[in-house]
C-alpha cells in the first residue's frame, strides 16, 4: 500500500507539470480533531498539527485545483475506566485534491475529497503508551471544505473542516463506528 501511495504522488506531480500556470507552496498549521462515535461515547477534541507542500493549478480566471501532500496528526481523548483519561493519536499521510473557486483577489473557497493513509496510531493512558495501529483501518476517505484569505500574493490564511466518510476501527461491534472530524487553521506560503 505504501508503494501505491508513493506512485500516486509521483503521478500527480508529473500531471501538474502539464498545466500552464502552476504555483507551489508550503503550509503548516493546527488540527483540532475528534471522532464521531455511533455509540455516543464521550470523546473530546485533541490539538495537533499538520504540515506539507501544496500545488495550485489554474483552470481559468477564478477556478483552480489544489493538490496537497501533507503529514497530518489527528486524534481524540476519552475516559477509560479504571485508567482515567486516554489520549488517542493518529498520524496520516494526507492527499487532499480540492476544487477552489476564487470569489475575489483576497477570498476563495475550496471543496473536495481527502485521502488519508494511516502510518501511526498510539494510545496513551496515565500509566503507559503503546501502539494500536493494528486496531485501525489504513485508509480514511474524508470530505474537506474551507475558506482561504490571501494577505498578499505569497501569504494566505486558511480554515478547513474535514468530515471522515470511512469507519476507522476494525472492531465496530465492540467500540462503535468511529469517523474522523477535524478543524484546521493553516498558514500558507506560495513560492511564486
């Protein structure tokens, strides 16, 4: 699976070179994430980060395609009796492919799919920390949407919300159906 993700990223990179106007950038920011649980468990949000590169392909005056290559950390906190509070952390390689419509020179919105590939999962209690990557599915497909504000031609601030469409854990009959929910706040620097 890692090979398939790598080949997909390489193919998209070559694809972007066929467009006339391409802009490359770097982004970094915060994730405020949790999971929606079908069993209505009391999960709370967890603050984390995301970072990576992005490509902006111009389709016409107001329409663009954004392709991003990110490392994104997500998770949630919960109460596990008798161990107290637990922290669940997920690390993903993330590939959002978003349609962007520019409303004005300063403001644009974007919407599209986001593919997440799980590369790490840990649970931390008051007493211990251990890997639980074998308890979760490797692929998480999300729907992402948000707004971007351009301070200058090179610097922008972006907000985004992603809604997981794929059930996360391998034992939903025990733990319920879990779906990622993430709010992001990012700073973007464009190289052109």
